[in-house]
C-alpha cells in the first residue's frame, strides 16, 4: 500500500513538473526542448517533481492512517491508490499556473504563442472538469464498474502534457523591417520627459483637493493631464522600455527586472513561470538572475529615432541604459549612483565620459541630506529604539539621495549639451510608496499605531509635493517651443489583505504599497502648443513615444502600438502639423548599444525583490 501510494504521488507530481517545464517554453519563444531539455529537466522538472512527490505521499499516507478520512469505496485505478486525487490536484495547480501566467504576461508573449497558451489553458481546464466528473461519478455510483472512469483519468493525465507540447509553435525569426532613409530634421518642439512611478490619478485628485499639492495643481491648470493606462507585468524596465519604444514587451524584449539562466545552460531565459517558486530554485542554486541591460532591448528607442534624424538627445537614469549607448548627445546610466564610488567603473556609466568628474561631484551622500528637508516628511523618533520603520534607508538612501543625485547630474549634463530631447527619471516615489502607504492610508490596514501615522503619514504626499515643485521649477525654465512631459508609468495602491497574509506565512518582504494589479499612472504636459485644461483621452504608456515623435516633427512608425494624443493640442498647432507615418524605425542606421558589461553588475534594490 505504501509503495503504491508513493508511486501514485511520483506519477502525479511528474505531470505538474512537466507542465512547469512546458510553461517555461511558452514564456521563452527562443528556447527549444532539443537544446535546453537537459537544463529544464535538472532545474525545473526534477526539483518540482521531487518536492511534490513528498507532499503527495505524505498526504496519501496521512489519509490512509486517519479514520474517517473521505475516500471513494472503489477508486478508478485500484492498483494506484490516491492516483486520481493526486492527478486532480496536479492538473488543477497546472491550470491555475497557466491562467495566471497568461494574464500576467499577455503583453510579453508573442501573439502566436499567446494563442497556443490560451488553447493550453482551455485544455487543462477541460482535464480538470473531466476529473471532477470522474470523482462525482465515484461518489454517486460507488458500485459501478470503473473501466470507463480509469480510461478517462489516464487520458486526462496524458492530455495535460501532450496537448501543450503539441500546441507550442517553434521559434520564428523576427521579420526584417523595410529600410528607412533619413535626413537632418530641425525639431518642431523641444521635449523634456520626466519619469516618475507610483503616482496615480486618485492620489493627485485627493492631494489637490486637500491643498497638499499646490505646485502640481498649478501645472494641471496650465497644461493637459489625465490617467495613464499601464501594462502587465507592471515593473519599471518593461513599462519604461514601452514608453521609449512605443512597442509592447513581446516586441521590445524587456519583460522584467532580470533575466535568468538555468544551471548548466548558457541560454538566457527572459521569463520564468509566475507562481512557480522561482525564489526557492534560486536559493537552491538551480536558477541564476542577472539584471536586464541595454543589450536586452530588441527595438529602437526615441533617442535612436531622433539621432537618426540628426537630433541630439540626453538621457539620465532611464531603465535599460547600462551600458550607455553611444548616442549623439549624452546618456547617464541608472547604475551611476551604485558605481559612483568606484573610480575604475564609474566612467562606464556615462557616454561620453568627459564630464564624469563633474557629474560625480554632484552626487548626494545620504548622510548629507538636509535635516530641514527631512522634516517635511517625518517627525524624528525620540530614540533609535522607537524607530521600528527603516525610514532612513527607504526615504533617504533609496529615494531622496538618488533622485537628488540624478537631478543635479542631469542639470550639469544638460547645461553642457542642451539637447532638444532630454529624458530623466525619479524612482523615489515608487520606493516610498511601497514602504509608507500603510501610514498614509491606515484605515486600509487597521494595525497602524497613531504615533506611526503621526511620524510617517505624510511621507508619500510629501514626496509627491516635492516632485511637483521640481516639475514646477522645470516648467519655469521652459523656453518658447519647449514642452514638459511628466509621466508616471503606474500608480500605487494598498497591498490587499490576502497578499499581506501570504507574506506573513511565507516570510517574504513586507510591503504596504503595490502596483501588481496594474493601477493607472498619470501624465501631465505643459508648454508651447499644449491646450491648457485639456484632458488625455484613454491614454496609455503606448501613446507616449508616438506623441513625442509627432511633437518633435518626426513621423510615427506604423508598427508602434499607440496613437498620437492630439486631444491635448492647441487647434492651431494640430492644424499646422499633420500626423505623418513611416513603416518602422527598426532599420535605422544608428550605432548599436555598447554591449554587455564586462564585469558582473550589482542587483539594484528594486530588482532584488522582483
């Protein structure tokens, strides 16, 4: 009995392990079973099958030992006790994983694979229903023969592996776009793009109504604003690569914070199954992660397109800019603040590197952040023992100091080069949103002490107000023919109760703010040609690249997924500047990225929890 129960658990767990490996193939179009089968077997199938075999065996043995445990009088396959139950659990888990990953990565999976994954989800769900029917039949008709039921169990079990394997198409080569001839173009408008994350329209509305965001309120009156729909996965690198390319993650290739390698394989995996306990595989040494780099991107960006038309660009801290590209203008990588103290490596964060010492001199030490500035956010605790929240780490070290560093560095570079297009990015609001949302919205959590609300309750609004002041200062510096575009790629909302409970059980990182459910971000445009008081209509992160190209006088690529937000324009500007198109920017004769880094990159704090 024990051996047969163990055999049942091993067979059933093998099904779920095989589906995990097949799901990995769906998420990575370039991976093939012939080439990468051994690494999938060692790193995915074997640990999953082994762990589940133990769980199922213990469950079956406990059920056999406990009196009163519900069981069918005659199981469908009598030689394999518990087999039907274990298969049902495995197939149900596999179906749930497939649906979860279909929803989570629907913007990252190529269309032909997306269709195949949807068909696989339906097939797995059908197998679950068949097994439910077998179970119901066993309970309602305990004396009926089990021949048909046994056949259905075997067929359902086999289908959960055979059908997804048969449905998954092989990798297809990327189509070659049509060549594009370019010439030097004088930009119609100069654009300043300021990126920030974690700001949603509801926070803006509430802050303005309460009088806490006067600078932002003034900018909204002077310009156009509105909600900004985001994408899944709602993570900085794929979202911001979409913003600067106008393409979905399935096209531009940046799908997460990191890429993966399985043990013993040189193949780069762009995604691993969500909900597949990848963190446990990593701790076991079976999976290794690496940060995405500029070489991970497969599509041309705004700066590539502008440079091809002879328009210089400046880029500071935007995701996916390490190693920096050899652009016409300058590019400061988002790794500068981590490598600034290493004289040997800091030059590799800036192109061209001739102003690297001037940029380093503008770096802000967290220990030197003005206490008067900090008093806008927190009441200092009476003693270190009372400070149960790591506010200095999250507010000062990870938010304020880096944002101030890149703001000052960007000012130096911009003054030296004065490019018509300048993009910079502040990540601090996302950081404080993850940590301090519970103090700003204590009613959504219920376990926040009044003294904590007093100390930390104004951090998030204070940070929005600070960013609003920086934006207002940038708007005052606008010259004729210039536009300021502020973009939050996604909003922030309280972590739901079920996720907080799961984190408490599993011992994960406790956060109070999340954007996992893809809440809307926020967009604001101010400047020459923007109609005051206008509202963006159903705008998304896909619309920003086409709109920026249009505003600067360049044609919009037809392979971009978004549209030009003409509703925010003054009528005279829109009438005198019709939208033009070209097939694609993918064949532009621009210098490729600088290549992969020569040495291993440190993981950014926001990458470590991804």
